[in-house]
C-alpha cells in the first residue's frame, strides 16, 4: 500500500527536441501516492528528491526516494501501467501505446502495460541489442527487491539522445509521423503556444501479476475463445466455399485465433488484472510552459505571463 501523501516541492524541467517539439519548460506541481488492496510496499513521499533545479533536457537529472518493502515474502512478479492525460485535451488520454507486442505488453508512450517487470529487467541484461540503447542501458543494473526492509532508490536518468525514437534519421519523432497519433500531441502543443501553459498528469499503476487461480481462469477463457472461433470459422468456410486446402485453412485459423486471443489479452485481460490486483498508484502533475519559468521563492515556479 502506498502512503497517501502529497509532495508540494516544485522542480523545473526544460525540454527541447528539434523538428517536432517547440522548446518546453515543465515544472513539477505535486506527487501523490495511494494504495491498493494488496499491501506490498510504501513510498515515503517526503523523501523524494529531484535534482538539479531546474532540470534541462537534453541532459540528466537524479531522483531519489525511500521505499519500504512490507511483506516477509516478497512477490517476484508484477504488472504495471503508465498513462498520461493532458488537461483540456481529452483525446490525449486515449492515445495508444507505441511499439507494444501483439498481446499488449511493453512499448512506450501512453497507456502502456508492462506485463512482467522483474523478468523483463533480468532479460535486459542479456539482450545485447536492446541494452545498447541509451534509455534501456540505464535500467540494466536494476533488479526487483527480494527481502523485506527499507530501500533507498537513487537513479540518474539521462535523455541526451532521441535517435531511438527517430529510426529513419529525419529529425522527426517516428510516432508523431503517424497522423492518427500525432494530431492530439500537435493540438496540445498548439494550445500551449496560445495560452502559454498546460497541465499534464502522469499515472503509474503497480499491481501483482496473476495468481494461480487467475491464471487458471485466463486459460479457461482462452479455451472458450478457441472453441467459439473454431465453430465460427468452420461455418463461414462452408457457407462461403473458401477456396483453400486443409493446410492453408489450419494456418489461417491458428493465426486468427491467436490474433483474437491477443486482442482480448490487450483490451480486456490486462485492464482487469491491473485493476483487480493493484497495490499502488503514483500520480505526478506537471505544468508545461512554452517559455522558461520564473522562480518565486527558489522552490516555487510559475509560467511567465
């Protein structure tokens, strides 16, 4: 269970990405944590430190906090979700995750699920291709805690190289070249230019992964999907006289059943599992300025009028 506290210290961030984004300044408004029904860990909100102030991107910043692992037997399997919303831009909340697997795991951006955090961190260490990427490399020495106690988490994050998001090297972020995805981002940025500021809410949800009982329920549902689609496809095959041989039909049927199971896993199973097994939720609010913020008292920042 995460402590229900609010952190009011403010930090300024400046971000510049050529080609797609204008120069933005983001300052931290508050950080709040709440717990779910399964008490596993506690975050001391008062211990959170973000340095330096202001933070400039491209560049590096350091975040530290104290985390208490509560149970004597620590779970080794977690699922998480990251979601963002932009105040006054409701369509921003519905942006799909980018580069996720077919069953809805992994990727980057909004509404992304990470289906097995501890194992994924272990696999990063052994994936020579992935761990050469700047953002991935910063996670390769992290592992999930295995013992009860209080841990100090202190990490430096560097965002100096955005080439991982620009595979064709045209100085534009690849996901912003997809018109369906890019439009809400561009509208939000246009609103910032008009008003001079905007507000972003980032939510990080952590949940226990499926229990043995839930895994059994999942397998039953997948079997039901297979049986239902087997009947449905055979009926359509006979009614429409599909001109395919048995081997071609089986290949198509197997592909289609996997596709439908992946869709169910992504759109229904993962949201249900995260909601049911939630152990905590961390919410961060940022105010985004189109110009450098001004300091009020050395700790409080405001967008220029």
